[in-house]
């Protein structure tokens, strides 16, 4: 038996690109990105909460401590209450929270629910509910299209067109061809880990979990090495959910991407960015400048953020479950199945962005009215006892070998995470090589200290700001 997230906070956990924190990355020094900001509408230091939390009895707000401190228990309670629960989004607007595995998968496939609320009859651009969030986070009004007209927020036919443009970079063949490069990057990072140690302790988040996926996705997209530190700062500002930081960073980030596109247009290469430029030039402008920028933004930031925290969350889970770690040591071929189970058990994405009902629709016996918003609780669905036997257990053999994944950590349906296969491959390589190169790897803090001091408490995500480790056993 392994320890459950719901049994102990110390156990680790106590269109994935569809998370509210999709466009997020750490600062060059993680502590700078992670310090609690009580002025932010979507973070909490557990003593200061938004004034509207608790104003609607019976409708839990996503900012409530019970959901932030231990989402496995908090959202599990809501799941057992009902398959659809009336709740409040981070801006206090009403939403339906979808909690159970089968219902989540069913509605994710249902095209009567859309990402873009302005497609709903009767909701015009001047009534877009996302405008409130954009204002809340200090984003200049003229930059709103860079957040609302993206592959993550679009629906067919625009979503189909945009996904087709980038999907060729994520085919099974292309991802397999990338594996030797992923392995070389991993080996190089692991070899340098001792150089970053202070008093024998190294932060795995800063020096391994982030550099690996950001290097891979930047090479794939075509972001030059000298610009990658800048992208980490961009991501850190977005991840802070601090309106002042976001409002200052957005114009700089958008201008930078435009500059990169202009430079690459004059020097086309064999990368995804050059491919997008060629497609824009060849199809008579069907790919707009805004769409081009948002594709780059989404691919780079979403392409490494979740993978970085899958690596760190999963490493913590393996170090606190030695029986499961031994399974990998004894049979490395188990790694693909292990990644699926870690994504289910302690995945970094715990909720999706909102979807909106195009018409009055009944979902699991509940009447959802036209225009109402739904959010999928992935953490509740992935721990649903109706679907899993002993969902609280970490069991690396749970995923049937050779079968389609049995979780919703990467989403489901047409908005399934475009980079899921790359994320799984990076995690497989990272876990396997890390545990092989450093067999004595151990936590430098107790699990309780990690949860209390290093766990970021933001709605929709499960992330560590730091993961201090000892590479070698203490003498």
C-alpha cells in the first residue's frame, strides 16, 4: 500500500494545455516567482483571502483554503456531493464544477460546450465574460486578442485550422526522432547538477525540471538560446498572477514575439516558427498576425510549464514511495505506464479553463442554461472511486500496458493536449536517467516541510516552487 494524497499532506499530492495557469513559467530563481502575493486575485498566503470568498454559502469559491491547501480532499468532497456542483470562479462569477470521471470525459467531447463565449447566441463581443478577468489581471485592453483569439480559446473551424498548422511538429514519428536529443539534454543537465549544489543540496526545479522541457520546446519552435532566460521571466510574471507584473510584462512579451517573427521571416530555418511563417505566406493570410503570435506564446510557455511540474511532482512522489521507485529500478520498461499514473495521481494541472453552454443542456441530471460556464475538475475526476479501484493509492502498474491512457490529466476530445506525447517522453527520460545516475537521491527537507514551505497554492495547479534534494547519501 502506498500513502494517499488524501491521507497525508506530507505524501505529495496530499487540453492539459487548458489550465488557467497554462502560460506560466518560473523565474530564473524560482523563489522570485513563487513568493505569495496577497494583492493578486488568484493567490493566497492562507491568511489573506479575496473579500468575496465566502459570500455565497453552498457555492464554494476556487480561492477557499479548503480547496487550495489540499485539493485532493477538497475537490473529492465536492465530487461525492454531486457530478455537477455550483461553485464560484476566481473572480467570483458562478460556474458549474464538473467532478466525476465519466461526466468529465463525456462533456469534454460534447461540442455544445465551447471555449469562446462569444459564440453563444445572445453574447456579443461587448458582453464577453472574459473581459472581467482581463481587467482583473491588469492586461491592457488592446492586448486582449492575444489572450482570447488563441488555439486554447478557439473552437472549430478556427481551432481545427490552427491545430492542423502545428500538429505536424508533434506527430509520433517526430517525437520519437526527438528522443536522442531529449536524452542528451537530460544527461548534460544531470552532469551539471553537482555544480549547483550548496551544502550538498540542489534545487531540482530550477536546475533540472525546468531547463529540460524549456530547452526542448524552444529548440522545436525555434527560440534562440540567448532569448530563453527572457522567456522564463515572462513566464514567471504570468505565473505570479500579480496584475502589476502581468500588465507590465504582456506588452514587452508581445513586442518581443513580433520581433522574433520578423527576424525569422528574413532567415527561415527548419523549425516550427519558420513553418508557420511559410504557411502564413502561402495561404493568403488565413493565419493572422495575432494568431501567429499566440501560437508561439502558447507553444513555448505551455510546452514546458506543465512538464516541468510533472517532473518535480513525480520525483517527489517516487522519493516518498520507495516501493514504487523500486518497481522502476527493477523494470525500467515500466516507465511509460508510470508516467501515466504519476500524471493521474499528482499531475500539475488540476482544472481546465471555462467552457460555455451553447444551448440549454442536461448534464448528469442537472439543467445547464445557455451561456453558463463549466469547469472540469481534473483532480476530482482522476481520483474518482467510481472509475478507479483505490484511487488514493499510487500504483505504477495501474495503467494497462499498451492501452490508451486511463486518466484526464492531458484532457480529452478535440482539445486534448497537443504536446502530451512530448511531455510523456520527457518525463520518462527524466525519471529514468535521474534515478539511475543518482541512486541515493533523497529529499533535503521532510515531506511536511516541503508541503508547508514550497507548495504553491494557486487554483487549478499543483506545483512546487523548489524541490531541494541531496544527490548523494550523507556520510
